[in-house]
C-alpha cells in the first residue's frame, strides 16, 4: 500500500510540473538567455521546430488571407514609441492561429465585415525595446517572461466595415494605455460595447482569448507550446 501511495504521489507531481511548464516539448538545445528563457535566434533552429511539428511554421498572413487588411503600426512612427521599430510590413502567425484567423475572416464577410491587423509575430528583441520605453507590464510584456507575440500566437486587431473600409467604433484607439482599453470597461455607449462584443465573441469561437488590459489583443489557445523567437521578419 505504501509503495502504491508513493507511486501515485510521484505521478501527481510529474503531472503538475508538466501542466505548469511553458517550455515547448521539442527541445532543440537552445542556451537560455539572461532571464533563463529559451529564445530561438537562428533560422536553422526555427526550421528544426517545423521538422518536429508542421504547426510550428510561421505563415505570412497577407499571402494566406489575401483580403485581410494590414495596418502595421510598428513599421511606421504612428505607434506609442513614436519610432519605426519594424523594417517591413510583413505579418506572421503560427499555422493553427493563421487557419483560425482565416475562418474568422470568412465568417465576418457574411456580415459585410472584415479584420484589420495591427500586429502579430513580434521578435523578442522588440519586446525588450518596448519595455525600455514603457515599463508598465499591464500593457508591455516583461522581457523576463517574453510576449505571446514572440511565440507568434498573439494578434492585435480590430474590425472594419467592408462597405467603407473604415474601422467600426471601438472603445479606444489601438495601443491606448488607459482603463478604457480594458475589454470589460463598462462606461461606454451601448453601440461601442456591442462592437467590442462582436470581436470578442468571434475570436473566442475560434480559440482566441482576449488579453485583460487590451480589447484588441488576442492570444491563441496553446500559445505555451511554441518557442519564443527573435528572428527578423525577412529571415522567415
């Protein structure tokens, strides 16, 4: 009986430790950085992860969903940093997240609506830069954790009216670091709350969950199964 109890306890400990881990299971011998994080910095290592599992592939969103609208703010100075931090307007997500986004776009089109994407995959070095500029981790990812954007499993987006090409009214502008940006902020006109719920409901339907401080930020289910990455867009 004592032996059985010991085996049960050991099995339970292993189960708990596995469930809390945010490291991918396909270890490719990456040296941890100064924060103890394993970050892919070499294209060759990224390609190895695709050999382990094709879902690791990063998909060019404009090629995969041609009618999607991109507004890559970080490739311009029209963002909270007031700096151009991306050298391209390319956008990528992991294959399962890209597939889900494509289904969302198709469903929205039935209602004469569509998606506008502000950001998706973000290199880890850019996350570190953001933190140097703005140290509120409610809105900017801490470099000692990394961002789900760095795992190519997060997307910043809104909805447009296909008739006009304009965004439908939302609680705030993109990257508004105020209380109004919270996805459940109550003191808003009913029409704006309705628009916010349209986005929230359809994203949830396809396994995206909204970030607690930003109505525009959605994380794809299973984000913890992917490596943090710091590879330039043009090298993907």
